[in-house]
């Protein structure tokens, strides 16, 4: 029984290794590289602050 579990684990490890190799072939990069990614984060934060202030002004 212990031997069959070890064999199953070995097969699962091989499948996981094969999937891992497949994932390395595909890379997802943000549009505009690192600078574009940082600009989108900055835009998101600033838009959130602006919309919060506008909502507070409207509800007063």
C-alpha cells in the first residue's frame, strides 16, 4: 500500500513538472512595461481619491 502511494505521488510530480514547463513558455507582461504598470497604479490611486472627494462634496 505504501509503495502504490509513492508511485502515485511520483506520477503526480511528473504531471506537475510538465505543467510547470508549459507555464514557463508563456509570459504575461503589463502593457508599457514596468513604467506603464506603475502609471496605472498611480492613476488608480489618484482616481480613487478624486472620486471619493467628489462623492463627499455631492452628498453634503
